[in-house]
């Protein structure tokens, strides 16, 4: 059975600032249902295992809750999967056709700082799998390597939460690093939307990245397209 791994943050506070954070609901739920409806089994993991924290700001208005989020919260199987994420150390990367990394500011404190994430993502890509990430999720692509030891992102078109969006959010001096700068430092070709907080996603072969929560559906769609292309080539 086709299987995807979704990696979520275990961080619930923004460093010394102490503000609550976690994963972003829309960035998790929209791709989750896109993958499930395409026939994929979706497993979830996190650095610490168990239920990962959700950023309260990503669901602070229940009346404006996205349909995918509402559906997720009301689905027993989906919630059971979320409440019992596997520890990354227990993951067998060889079992997965792809990996997806939702954002949320929590990822800025544990995605790049957890070597097992880069190792897992690198392994899945090396074996022919697809990588998808959205908003701050691409922090989990930092430190990824090709089999020859060169940075996986070098020369690849990627996207993620931009410096200007971080400034607009008032968190430039709170986050431990600026994602756009670090992606560029690994040799990535950073491409973005013309306007902050507008949906934008880019695919470079088997790597798909998106800029912000509004990009979630686009990233999921392009990740599925990459998976379909990979499956056709394998056949």
C-alpha cells in the first residue's frame, strides 16, 4: 500500500519569548486529506512522539475554521493518528513513498535541530521518494544530503516562509534563524510570490515547497503530481 510520512513539530513555545506555538492546523489537515483521498496511508511522526502541540493561533476562530480542519477534528481515525505520533527514532524510512512537513513556528526550534529529521528526509529522497513541505516546514530540509554528501537543496528551486513575512509577523528577532536565509545558504534557489501571504508553491522534480498557509492545497496537489510521476516512471 502506498504510504506517506508526515512529520510534525514537538515544540510548544517560541524559545525565550515563551509564546505558545506548534504545528499549523491548515498546513497539516489540507494535505492530509488530499493524500488520504488519493489512496495513501498517512503515518505521523514527531521528534518526541505522542500528540504534537498545535499553534492556537491557527484555530482561534472556530467560525472561520477551514473545512479540512473541521473534518480532521471530527474524524476519529485521523485524531487517533495525531494523538499517537511515532517517535522519529522509531521510523523506518524505507517504508515510505514520500514525506511531508507541515509548518507552524514550532518547527523553527526543532526541525533543523533534530538530525533524525534531515536523515529521514534524505533517505526517503535517496530511495526515489517525494518531499513536500509548506511554510516553516522546509526547516526540516536544512541539513539534508545527497548520497555523495552534497547538500540536497543545492541548485534546487525551493520556497518557504519569507524574510518579509517573518518581519510582518513581528517575529524576526524571536525565531532562531530566518528560513529564507538558511535555505539560500545551502545553495537553494529561493523563489517566492510577488506578494506576502499569498499562496505560492514550487516543484523541482521530487521536491515540492510552499510559502505559507494559503499554499497548503497547492503544495499537496503538486506533491501528489510528483508522486504520480514517480510511480509512472517506476512502472
